[in-house]
């Protein structure tokens, strides 16, 4: 991945596994994102990714800035980035490879518009 920052091999394997399943079943997930409201897919997917990050120590982002950002906050941000990457890809007319999706996600979590 061309993100410019270090990514653990465990996290890289997890990302590749997640994105491989999404690429394989893209038509299903494209439809799933149309389910909105109280039990909307996007929120449920974000919650599931956040839980996955928090439940697996090797995947859990470190808290930062003298405790101002909890692990839960950092995990939520990471989950939102992952789900946003997937959603915007599925809403576009183009196909994407697992590597392209991993690179897009890593770019989002490693770059800020305000830096």
C-alpha cells in the first residue's frame, strides 16, 4: 500500500479480507447501502467495523493526544473511513480491486485536509 505510514501485517490482512468479501459480493452490498433509517445498513456496518477494531487488540488504533481521543473514538473514526470508502466506491460506476480499496482506505486514514 502506498499510504506513507506503517501498517501492521495483521491490520493489512484484515483489510484485505474485508475488502475481498465486499468486492466479491459488490451487488449485494450496493443494495444493502440503500437500506436507510433506524436499522440502516451504513450505521450497522460502521458499528460492526468499530466493534471488530475494539475487540481485536492487534487491530485497535492507539488512543492519542494525551487521552483526549479514546480508543473508541479513534476506532469509530477508522470505521467511518472504511465504510465511507466502500460506500463511495459502490455508488460509483467503476470497479475496484482489493488493492485499490485498501490503498484508498489507508490514504483516508493517513491524510487530513487540515494538515
